[in-house]
C-alpha cells in the first residue's frame, strides 16, 4: 500500500482544523452517524464549500485502496491493510479473505435487498441522477477521514459541489465510510448476543453486529440523498427524520442487534421538546421509536412513503400528508406514541404496543403529591408536538377532578389518564372538567399533550393542570382554582372553568370595591384572572369576591390571596 506524499497529509490536517463543527465532539458515548456533522458543515456560513469539496476528494485519494466486490456485486468495497485505519485481518474460516470484509459485503448486500427490493426505495443516484448498480463503500475511520468523532459507526459522504441537476432540491451521489475499529461500543450493548464470549471471539461478533447496523443505517442515507434534502437558511429542518428513519432501517434489516436501545433514553427523557428538535444528543436516533410504532401500525414501507412525499415538501408536512392518506394524522399518532411509550419497561403489556417494550426505558415522569389541602395546580409549558408525563400520588382514597387549561391554541391540547386494564388510556380535551375514578393504588398516571398548533420549536404555550381530591363534580359546577393562592402555589392567575356560555366575571375587594372584569377566552367556557386590577396593578394579600354573571344564573364566591 503506497501513501500519497506528505504534503497531502499536511493539507488534510489543515482542513481538519477548518471544519471543527459546533456539535460537541468530545462526547464519550458512541455517535451513531457522522451525517449531522457534514450537514452542519455544508450549512455553516463559515464553511468554504470549495474547500469542503477538496476535503471530500482528499478523504478518498489520500490512500491507495485495495478493492473487493460484495457477493451480489452491488457494492465495491475499498480497504487497506497497512495504513492508520486498516481493516482487522482476523480470518476465522481461513479462506484468505478477512472476516471484516466478508461482514461488510454481506451486510451491505442485505441492506440493498431489503431497503430497495423489499421496501421499494429508489437505488442511490449517480452524478446524472441515474440509479447506480454498483455503490462504493470505504473502510476507514470516519474521524480521521471526515473530521467527525472517532467513536462514530459510519458516515455517508458526498461532494457538496455536485448537487444532481436533474433531481429537485438538494441531492447528491455519495459513498459510505464504515469504521474499522468498533472498540468504543460498550460491552453491555451486545451482551444478549455475545454472552460469555471474550477476547478475539467477542471482538469478531461485536464487529459483525456493528457492521450490520451501520450498513443498514448509512446505506439508507445514500438512498435519502437521491430524494430531496431541504435547506432553510443555515438549517436542514429534516435532520430529525433523516436520522431516525435511517435508524429504523437498522431494526428492519438487522432486528436482533438492537443497537438503537442505547439512544432511546435520549428521547424518552426529552418528550417535552418539539418533535423535530435535534439539539439533544441522541434524541434524533431515539426517535426511531416513532418509526417503529408507525411500522407496526401501517407496515414497514411507511418511511419510504414519507421519503417519496419529501420530494414535494419537508418531512414534517410530508409525514402529516402520508398519515392523512392512511386515515390518521400526526396528532393522533403522537398520542398513540405517548401511550405506547408509557407501557414500556416494567409496565409493558405482552401482546400490546411495542413488541420489545419490556427492553425499553421508562419515560420521564414528574411526581406530584396531594398535601392537606387535597388540591394541586401544576404549571408548565410545552412547544408544539410534545408531551409530558405525570405521576400523582393521593394522600387518601377518593375521587379526583381534573381540569387542563391552556394559554392559547387550546383546541390542540389534551390530557390523558393511564390505567392497567382496558381501555388502558383515556384522552380528554382541554377546558373540560373531568372526574377520575377512585384508584386502589392511590396513584394516577397522567399526560399533558400539546398537538400540532405550530411548526416552530421555539414556540411554547403555558398550561395549568388542576387536580382536586374528594369533591364530586357535577356537569354544571363552576370550578375556580387555585384557591387559596399561597407562596406554596406561586401561580400568576386564577382559572374559572366550566362557565355558562354567556358568562363573565366581576372581581371585588372584601369591602365590595369593584376592581376587575374578566371575560372568557373566545368561545371557550374558561376565563383567567391575572391577579391584577383593571388598571393593571397587582392585587395585595387579602380576600376577594368574584361574581360569575350570566343570563341564566349568577354565582358568587371568595378567593384568598396570600403573598
């Protein structure tokens, strides 16, 4: 093997310094894929695209490669045995071909067979936009060749100056780089397969499993680059779907490996982020759980159907359109996802929800408990397309009333209660007064769901979840909460719920001085007093009288404010 002159190495090193991407590269956990780093480099206003193009060419030409076709002939595998990222040379069957190369050839052939021949993805394109019959795979450390973290399974690379003119949007011919050293993978991850193996035998099995999932994942990126990559300013808004749909191919092509398990906590602990938010490490891979659920409900071709729709519009509206064509919707499927995720780990139900739910983590829960007042008001905020789980513990047996109020777009919001018998989950609209049945466990599991009321991850709307124990609620009862308002319940407003349709509220001091008029929110039977007077002065501690006025009847009561 002949290395290129030293000047090439110097230029490459300089380029490596140029492209220090902002995503943290010191993270010790394995990085599933290097593609997000390349997309960030392409999008960055600081990036010199011609330099990045030269960098891409150097990655391929800095070494003189040996080559071997895969068994099907669909892939040409490029490798070296003497350079710094040479392949492992173990050969258990003594046939003269390193086992690593055999793993690569068979894994990529299987990825082609399932993703193209079975699921119907278009083959990867060449520079003219025509289907490739032979696709290049390079065996080399992505960290050294593409300046992504060294503990990266693989990367799908391309020349950013070679956008295919015959295809709409951004799309590129590409090649896959697959790591030659998977020692960064934690031992526990593959223990269900490696068992009691050790030493060389364990390494060989580990390599075969890592190669299998990397081939499925990275080859899907090669196919995606033949559809359409949308760019908005310096952002690629579909990164979340680019990665979680490629991770789903790991489960479809190499189901027994379950490498994606390590990324599930990143999503199960971040359900309160916008669905397409890609800023939390591992979340975009952990969101594979959405694709797995959609595959169970609609068949494993659904990701390909969404990619076909991405030719017309970005991933989020594309997913909405595909689901609408199937008689569902994104909000409905996210409510399903929240339910499926809740019944995981030790709450899994055999034969229901995720087939592998028992191996999945528990979603993050916020614990709340009733105090002596037997009343709770939980406040929070969520962006669109997000949800939050609650665990509420009772102080004594008894029924509980529940009311969810939202600052805006309340028609998209819902609350839910989970049980461990049919129907397992019940969803309720916001601004509806509900009575939850008594539970012998003295514990409720609840959900606040924020639907598709926007497409901006920076938008957030506040909500209040009010629970009161030990009071029977009738359909006509007006609910006022929280009351009293104390430093232990530092809320900024009082909610009047279940109002008559034509009602408004008048607020008076304890000695009868009128200080505020409160009107309902649009056509909703809910109104909010922000604890201020009509001239926007905050009220002091004291007892205030409210009067709900409507054509049919009036109702009065007291509110105590303790500052």
